[in-house]
C-alpha cells in the first residue's frame, strides 16, 4: 500500500483484524458453551488447598509485602535494561557516550535503593 494514506490503511487493516479476532472469540465462546451449566451445591463456595472455608472472608494484609514486591519488580525490570547494554558494549562505536548513559542509569538505580534504605523500607519488622 503506497501513497499518502497507505500507512493508515495498514493500521486500519490490523485494527480490523484485531476486532474480528476479538468478536470471533466471544462468538465461539457463546456457541460452544453448555446450554444448561451444572450447578452442584457448594459450587460458589471458596475452596483453598482442599480445606473448606472457616470464618470470615476478610483478612488484613500488611503493606510491607506490597512494598517488597514493588521494589523487586522495579529493580528487576530496570536490571533487564542492563543486559542489552552489556551484550553490545564491546562492539565498535560504543564509546564514552554509552558509558556515560549507563552510568547515569545505574546512578538512578543506586539513588532509588539508597532512598529505600534511608527510609528504612528494607528493614523487616
């Protein structure tokens, strides 16, 4: 597809194909589902590890678990950006500018971990 609107036509075709797949999946789901799904007694009761539920359904979770999970995801995702840099670092054309960019990136990581350490977020109570 050439011309001024060629790239828009390609985008329109991709979006159209996505809509067709989406609608087709829901239509197949509606056609293939059972007409009268079985509803045995106790189907909607929560079932955890083979033990019937006892007590209330509300439990308080401490925020420190979420903070550790957030910090892990944050630093794991940022560490993923280090691998491509390490792979291409020895190739020609990657000089002082590349080293400076990565030093700034690692400095931002270090500032983040220093901030978490100074705020005593990383201490387990």
